[in-house]
């Protein structure tokens, strides 16, 4: 039980700085949620995605994913395009805009040291076990 508590406390210590960095990099507290960050990271890492994939990742309903995508589109971070799936010309895909990609590059660069520190803390907890 102590190890679980140690891990949770370590996460708590590292989560706030990561959130603060995310607000600065992505742009505004209303755009920073687990769902927003997960969506932007997915698009940054894997490229254009169908809204259903975003819904699966974020565990949002299709309506919730649509609202999320609309918020990101309004902020200029993503764009919806049709014809992005070769087997279905009507299919919609979501991709990062140039601005969205730039913000994610900044986000990853700024967050990386905080994530590394969290990983190092977890390794230390494991070594103490």
C-alpha cells in the first residue's frame, strides 16, 4: 500500500507543473483537459484521424467528440476534411493545422523534462521497494 501511495503522491507532485505547462503551450485553461491533450497528441503522433478514433481514445460519445473537435477547430488547432479515407470518400478526418502542429511541438518540448522527472521518480520508488 505504501508503494501505491508513493506513486500517487509522486503523480500529484508532477501533474500540476505539467498542467501549467500545457495551459501555456496549448493556449488557455478552457482548452486544457485530458481529452484535449490526448486528441492533440494523437493527431501530432499519428496524423489525421477519424472522429470515431478520437471518441474511442477520449471515451467521449460521438456527440461529445464532435463538440471537442469543434472547440479545437474554433481555436484554430484542427481542421476537418472529407475524403481522407481512401476506401470511403465521404469519411471525415481531423488533422492538426499548422498552428496546432506548432503548439504541439512546443508542448512536447516543454513537457518532456517534467515527464522525465516523473519517470525518474517512479524508477526511484521501484528501486526502494
